[in-house]
């Protein structure tokens, strides 16, 4: 089913939503793309982060009462795609600040937490990041070693987080720590004594996204900074956050697919070999056709999960896992096609496809690896698509009465012998 914006909102609001998507497109083309090389060297600048706040991108999906614009899920996805087409590291700010942390606080936070943190996040005064992964806890997130102790009016956190996107510049950290083998979630502020961050270098991708290792040494956190109930940090808070994060990554994958397709088509229509444009080569056309199919399939899936979120469909969680898996895998394949079409130029950082190829790989790892997604998707499929009635049509299948008859015949044969 094609998702129709007009069935969901009036023309006035529709125009307003389209306006912010158009602003995101222009911002991505005019500001972001021209500075990607600088971002790769020095990280996304504070100036660009502040511009994203001023343009309303960081607060786009936040509730109005906390300074947000309250756009719907489809509009937010489209904003994410437009920013992601310009630079994956800039798009990552939306994923961690707005989705993983902001939407989670808006959904699960107390009134006091929402009033305290969402307005400053909406304005860009404070940037937030998601601190779950550790040196020894990646996909097995439940095995985190960061710990906390509880006292009368505060908690004390000790431990280390790693691979934290925007951890190098964030002011707020959504931190997961364990006590007695149960995980809880806390909002920790950078200025709390005992918090230190170390930037990570030598990265294949996400070079502009300020990845950092974060250490917590006897960090005292007020009781009101626990997000959700004690012991529900992983099963409730982290899973909620990862749902929002995977939604953002699904659109981020779509962004890379689209950017890579535009690059390969434009280049193939310009590059001449053997006296003709390489776009006329049938094998080049095959890669373009496959990539176009991936784009259309990915967009249909992303629009579907947007519609499900708007309607409050409970199946949105599983479908979002599928969308994240589909677009991240397709992004890797399509960006590889783009590099192939560019030939030697494809491995030169003067062309965007070199970066798109590197960035696409990250999407198959973050917010749940492709293999973790496969396990979750298969688990759901084994429940949803099991049909007992089909078994009777299998060649070696026998009904209960047939089996009973065979058993009786066997017994008679044995008796006669």
C-alpha cells in the first residue's frame, strides 16, 4: 500500500512538513556536502551542529511542549534521509541525539526529566549521546560491566563505554550500568566529577561523528536521573531506544543507497570508454538496475514503517528490524556497485563513492548487527509463518490413522513370523 500524506494530515500541516524536508535538502546540499572532507579530518563542527538546531532538525520530532516541532515519523524519516545523503556522520547526530536519546526520554522520562532535558536538547544547547557499548560488550549488550551503587539520595557509577557516537562532544550521556546482574539507565552530565572522554582515531568510517571512549570514575548521579525503573534499563529503556535508533538507521541506509545511485548514474553518463559512455554498457546497466530496485524496495519499506508508527501499530518494532536490515545490507551492495562503476576513481577520496562505501559498512554493525537482525527476524518468522495444515501435503507425511494402520500391520507380520 502506498502511504498517502494527505490521508494523515491537512494541507496546511502537510506544507509545513514539506518545508522542513526542503530545508534539510538544501542544508545537506549547500552546507554539508561542501564540508565533508573537513568533517572527516576534524569532525562535524560545532557551527554545523548549531545550524542543525537552528533549522529545527534536532528537535523536529520532539513534542511541541518541550520546544519540538512534533513532525510525524514519515517527515522525520525524510529529514534523516536528506541529511544522510550529504554526510553519514552528520546524519548520525540525528540518530543518537534525537532518536536514541531524545525520543526515548520523551517516551519514558518523568515529567521532571522531560522538562529538564528535552528543551535544552531541542535548542541544541546540550547534545546527547547513547552510551551502551563497552570494550567487552557489543552485541551481547546485556553483559555490560559498567556498574552502579545505590545510596540514600544518589547513585555512583563506575565503568567504561566505547564506540560512543558523538561521545567526544556530547553534554549528556544516556548510560547503562548494572547492579546485581540487573541493568538500569541513567542520564549523566559531562560536568559531573569523574566523567572523562577520549576521542577515538584510526576509524574506517564515522570519522566525523566524534566517536569516543567514556570513563566513569565514582560518578555521583542524582536519584532523579535514573530513566525508567531500576533493573529495567536493558529490557525496557535500551530496547525502546534501539527501536527509535533502528528506525533512523533504516532511513540512513536509504540515504546512502540514493546517494550512491545518483553518483553512479551521473558518472556513467559522463565517463567515456571504448568510444562510448559507459552507461551504454549492458553490465553497467545491470548494476544500475539492481541498485534502482534496492532504492525503491528500501523506500517502500521505510514508508511502511513510518505509516505503522503513525498508526501506533505494534508490529512496527519487527518491521523496523526488517527495514534496518534491508537498507543497511542494500547500502553496502549499492555503494559497492558505485565504486565498481567508478573504477580506479572509486577508491580515491576525491569522489564521494569512496566514502559512501566505507560508511555503508557501519550501518550493518550499529544498532544491532545484520546477524543479530537476522536472528530476530527469523525468530518472528518462525512464529508467524508456521502452518500446521501444510504438513499433510508433504510426501513423507502420514496422518495419525495411517500411522496406526501401519503399526498394526507391522505387528501382525511379526506375529506370523
